[in-house]
């Protein structure tokens, strides 16, 4: 009877698995076919159309300054005024003011190659010099082959506000270089335009220069000045450069998501327009159908899953507890601390949360083991773990780092507050609120706040250095290492 029941169970299980596998395979094949169809539509129609629409908007909003700068460079008044010796700077100032007002620019300028004077709507701003790093752009424009360039620099006339400049080369009637003229747009104004594009088309939109660096972006996930040649999420160097007037479509994966990308070169700006779409958003509909289809298999497998959970699941949970918990103190073990530190540090960087890390070491603990034995030492460590854990807030992290060392991470806690809390902990132990039967136990603490540049390893190293100083200074104290401000 037992064998019959066992054989029946095996046969039933086999049939259930066979039906589930067949149904699931059919659902997944349908999903894959639908996904490929949607992907082809995005690549062949949606992304190119979005890129064309954004490019049309750019021509209206961003490329116009290029044509205005071109008009200034070929303006007869400007060239005659320079050739006549740049007499009466109020005339050029009025001219620049008129252009600024007429076309709604935030600034207009002309830099003379003969006198090196920098003219703007209010007169002469300064005299440019090769020795001044902020003036290197002028000599770069003077020597370049192209008629103009687009670059982002601080504007001295506007209290160093970041500005997009169109630097256009100006020549006399015989082709001799006279200087550079152009207009400027605020970076924030252009970034606002890019943000509007993203909202309107539900895509990521940003600009990349020919060197592969993001020049303009309104998306925190694609920060300005990011070098895409070294970015892990977008292997720019392996992407094909689109032909002038054309576009290239590529794809990549980031954090489990699949992105389809359209890249288009804008010759007027000498930048690439990049439009990204998360394929997952387009697949939400067919994913829903897939999940509903797979839900039909759930009834047939529910009993099997429950049986498995009741037997193997409990065993698995015990294994997980053993893998992440220190068996002596019942605190997190080193493996769990390594994972927790990485995650908390990552989250704190996004939320600008202050963190402080303390390494707590029981002073002269070896003498406890030597005099009273390892069992007594283990009991002392358990008592110390209870004391340390009682002062931990929800969200903080505590664990046994190794031997008689404990690690405590305090969230929403700057260096001054951390020093106070760990000093109180040292005093608590010292005043005998916890005393070992074999004598009072003191602790030393090394504290380090998380810096913006820190990795987990550098953060731990600074806390460890502070602990070393505490031991060298006689133990039974708190030392901190704040690092660079």
C-alpha cells in the first residue's frame, strides 16, 4: 500500500509538473513573441519619431542661438567697427544690448583679437589673457577650424552663473580673424527644456559631446559631466556613431532593466542627442497577461509548494539564520555586517543621511580567557552584546565584527552626536551598569563618520585607525577620525 501510494504520488507529481511546464512554456513563448514585436516597434518607429520630435524642438529652442551668433559674426557694423579701430566702446555695447534684448539671450559678447578686450552689453568686461585659465577658450576658438563651438562655462558678467556659450569666429572682408562673438543661454533654462522633453515624451533625454561626456541632462540618473566611456551602465565606446542627419539605435542593460537608445548627431550644437526608453514600461501590458496566464498554474502547484515549504522551507530558514547570525552573541555576523554596510551606505548617499560607524573593543579581554577560561570569556561576550544591543535604536546596525570586537552603525547621527553616544556607552560600562562576575570590563571605541568619498573599506579603515589610537592612548576611551571635511 505504501509503495502504491508513493507511486501514485510520484505519478501525480510528474503529471502536475508536466502540465505546469507545458502551460508555462506556451505562455513564455507567446510573451517572447509579443515582446519582440513591441521592441521592433520601439526601435523602428517610436524612438526615431521621438528623436525627430525632440530635434525639431531643439531647432526651435537651442539651435536658434547658433544662427543668431552666425548673424553677429557676419554683421557689417561689427566688422566695420573693429576695422576702424574699436573707437567708442559704447557703440559696440549698444549693439550687443540690442541683440540681447531682441533675441532674449542672457548675455552677448565680442572679444577682439587685436586688443583682447571682452565687450558685453555694459561696456568692456575685461582684457583676456593667455595666462588666465578662464580665457583659454578664446585661443582655442582662434585656432580651431570650425566656424563656431558650443561650450559650458561660468559667466564672469553674471557672477559665474553656468552658461552655454555659442562662440562664433569673426573675420574681416578679406578672411582675416577679428575675434569671437556670440550669445549665451543659462544652463538651468536649457536643462528645464530637457526636463520638459522628458516629461512630454516619457523618455530620458540628454546630450553628449563628441568626447563621450554628458553635457546637459535633467535626470539625476544621468548627471552632467559623466564620462560615458567609463560608465558601466552605458558602454559608449562600443556604440556606432550615427551619420550626420541620421541616427543609430542601440540597447543596454542596467540594474536588471533593458533600455533601448536612439543616438542622433546634431551638427549645429556638435552634440549627440540621446533618447532612452525603458523597455519594461512598454511591456507592462503583456507582462500582466503573462502573470494571469501563469496564475492558472498556481492552483495545481499550491499543495506541492506548501508541502515543500513546511518541510524544506523550515530547514532553509534555519540555514539562513545560521549564515547571517553570530551563534555566540545572537547578533549579526561579519557576513551580514558586510552586506548591511554596503546597502546602508548606498541608501544614505541617495538620501543625504548622516552615518557614523563605531568599532567597540573590550579592553584586555585576552586576560579573561587566560585567567578564567574560554567559557567565561564567551559568557562575558554575551553579556556585552546584550548591553550594546540595549542602546541601539531602530534602524541602527550592530553585530560582532570578530573576536571581542563589535561594530555599531548609527543612522541619522553626525560625528558630534556619535561621540556623545559612544562616550556614554564607555561610561555606562565603566560605572558598573554591566559588570562581569570576574571584574569590571572597559571598552575602547574608534568612531568615523561616513564621508561622501567613502567606500565601506575606507570607512572601516578610518574607524579602525581611531580605535588603534584609543588603544595607544591607554584604552578605555573614544577616539574619532573625521577625515577631510
